[in-house]
C-alpha cells in the first residue's frame, strides 16, 4: 500500500483530465497551483509562471538571509 502524501494545493485534477484539458485547467485555477493526481495521489504540481518566479525569489531571499546570519560577527576581509 502506498503511503499517503499531503496535497499542497486547493485545486486538484486527475492526470487523465489534465491531459485532455491542459489550458482549461489553468483558466479555472485562477492563478493558483493545481495538484495533478495519479490514483488519487499528487504526482506533480502545475503553477503559473508568475507564482513560480515569486517562489524562486523567496527561496533566494531565504538563502541570502542565511548567508547574512552566518557572516554576522565575522571580520571584514
């Protein structure tokens, strides 16, 4: 038996329906992520390009903040 995986999206669609109606899915998702399910388990997520870019920038900010924390108190070279 497969272990359950949480679904991190408010919108879901079966992979078969996703393949048939790709662009319709995004129009109805209204800019939010869509979890594509295979046998009722999330197989992958589709997110609009703008949402992906925002997520990417937030991850960069987290990485930069970690670098700053690590360098606090170090002498300048």
